């Protein structure tokens, strides 16, 4: 099992870039590397979607698969957009439209009530390996608040609108290294990384 590649079960270029940076020296493939365009996301929880994507990717490829489902949960909107973050405005992956809709729905919400958090759930599946039917999970969260206008050119999704707790810059204004320290995805991956490295190395 030594040096088995890991498939990141995502077609999102921004997520793939972030996860590759966080995983460092591990051999990592993306969905496009194995000829998969997209995976189902029909569950109503982050955990359900992450598991669904990882199971399906592992079934199609025979590789160990790590999938994430993540999103923005805004307190004033009852946790929305949540699992629908990527398609909040109707079309999947239209970041600009999603941000515009979020700002419109928060237009009359006072600054001190614009609290939110990014959440991420990771699922590791390897049906053809020692994991068998088991699924390993890890979670991460990044609390913060929503700005009144986008700021910054980095990141993707809602990053230009989200200021992490204790910061004055949005996620899109932070350098990659600083973002990884604070991010929900970074927290989830740090939680799983020792298990992931050991598993892929066969230890």
C-alpha cells in the first residue's frame, strides 16, 4: 500500500488547490485526472454529502478517496446557505451570484449580527483497501462575520465576504499560509492528516 495515490473527490479547482497545498508531499490526484466530471451531492448534511462523494469516487476508481463538503452558515439566516452554499443563487459554482444574493439577504442586518462560520467535513473511503466498508471522518470550523462588500482577490466562493474571528482581513485578503491556519478546511485536514498519512503509507 506504500505510495498509493490519493484521489481528492472534487471538481472545484479552488478546493483542489487548497487541499494539495495542505497535503504537501502526498501524491494527489483530482477528479479530472481520472476522467470524472462530477459526483452526486444529494444529502442534506455536510457529512452526508462528503460520504456520498467519497464512496462513489472510490467505487468508480478503486483508489482511496478523500471528499469534503463545506459551506458557509450564517446565523442571521438560520444557518443558510449551508449545504447549498455552492448553488445558493440557483446555478452551481456561480460565486459572484451567490455572494450578491447573500449580501442582499443581509442588507438590513446590523454589523454585530452578521456572525457566520465556515464548516467542513472530510470523508476518507477506500473500498478496495484495508478500510473496507468503514468511512473515516474529520470536521473543522472557522467562525467569523460577513462584510458589507467583497474585499480581496484571493480564495474563492464566499472568501471575499468572510472575516475570520480575530482578523480584520477577509479570507480573500489573507496569504495562503495564513488562510490555511485559520480555515475550516485546514482544521479538518489537520485533524485527519496523521491518520491519512499513516494509512496511505501502510503503517
